[in-house]
């Protein structure tokens, strides 16, 4: 990995350089929160933002997307999607890791997704370091740092940025817009100090639990899931804000004429009561216990077994979105408590 250092006052020039050829999407203030939106000026961007309410997933997997159009007379017409080249500027490590996880699904060589690939090819990513909030636990799920999936990644080291260069295109734009220099020993010490401050800033009340996948199996039938599921409101807010939920439904939309229409895919959620309902009326997960447990199992075990990484990146969005206090943090606390109880029994 190639590293360079730029001064903080060079950032507006870097954004301006991207704007010449790309739509720049960056974090901005949105009411009491923050959101990623298209910007026309560096002054609109807020780089020291806390986690946005919604994630960057929608730029790769839109909430509603046309797959093809059809005409009763002429048949099916392939839908030609044109995606304007864009750069996601200011993405946190957890969100980049989330996109890396989505890549594993939609770029599976057995079933490549051309729609997802079109969005991905048109998108550059410039990441930026962040300090964790109270509901962040990315460091516990190996998502607090990012090693791939970006073109540039900026780490704030006080009046300047240590820039990790991840692509030739990113390097070219950085070189043209800024005056990058090699990192000095002082820069490396500043980065080390920043890393230590960041590690200390995580909420210590969120427990660090080892062997999470094994524990998901060991306590698969525990009454905990009944209690957790009994709180679920079936609102699917968790999957709406989650940066890695990728389930979708396919719907045919017929135009009022009854002669033309389109096939769309729309976001779906495994916590929806109808998600596992099949023809004939059987529901494979009829209760909230089964649905909540399935979601957590996939995030913390199933995906990991197949791809070697958690599907949860610890961004904390579901913690804030769920009105019933259902989140992976509750699962971690449950595992911690079970460990304490087992320790007490061993002591006896």
C-alpha cells in the first residue's frame, strides 16, 4: 500500500478536482442528523460527522430498481442503465467494509449481477477516518479498519492527512490536485497516536466477545431469542438502515394501460412476517423469535462461515433505528452474561 501526506488546506482542491469529472456525494447536515447527498461545493461537506442515519448501500443497490421493461406486443426490452460517474467522498471504514461484503454477494462469479456491477464501476470511494460514537462497535467485528475497497483513504493526523492510495485513478487525481509528500517519522508517530486515541474512544460498555460464531450455534435454542423476538415490532427499520442487508423482492409493475410494464427489485427484509411465506400458505419463520434469530445468525455466523467475515460491521445504525432495543449489541451482552454465569458455576 502506498502512503502520502497532504495538508488539510488542500482538501477543497481535491474535492474540486473530483467535481470536474464526477458527481461528488458527501456527508452533509440533514436536519438533526447527517446524510450522504450530492454536493456542489466543499463548504457543504461535514467531514467530522457521526455515523449517518442511512448507509452508502443505496448507491450500489438502490431501494427500487428497474430490471427490464416489457410490452405485450413487442416483448421484453433490456433496461439500459446509465450511471453517472461519481465519488463517495468521506466514507467511514465500516461503510467501506460493508460495501466489500456486498461485493462478495453480487460479484459472485457464478451469479454476477450486471446492475450492481454497473453502479460499482461508476463509483470511486474516498474514505476518511472517524472517532466512534456510543453505539459504534466496528472494532469488535474486524471492521474498524479498512484495507481495500477504496481509491483514497484519509486519516486525520492534525492539520494534515495521511493518505492511503488504493487505485491508480485515485493516485492520479491526488497528484494533480494536491502536493502529496512522503510520510515522515513525525507523521507516522501522529498516526500512531491518533490510532490509540480512537481505540480508547470506543464505548467500553459494549462487551468484547470471542468466538461469536460458535456461541451463536451453542445458544441457538436458548430462551433469549424468545425474549428478544417478543420485542420486535416487524417494522424492518433495522434492515432499512443496515449497510449490509441485501435481500430483495421482485415485483412486476403493470402500467394503467395494461399493455406495458416493468420488472423491479425492491429492498426486502428477513424480519418481515411475509419474507419466508411460500405458496400454499406455509411460513418457514412464522414468529418474531425465528425471524430475529435468523437475522442475527446470518450477520454473526452464517455469512462468516461462507465468506470468512462478519456481515455486521458494527456501525450502530440499527441500535439507533430500533425502538425495541434489538441489536447485535444485545446479543453480545447476552453472550457476556452467559460467560459470567458459567464462570460462577465453575467457581462453585
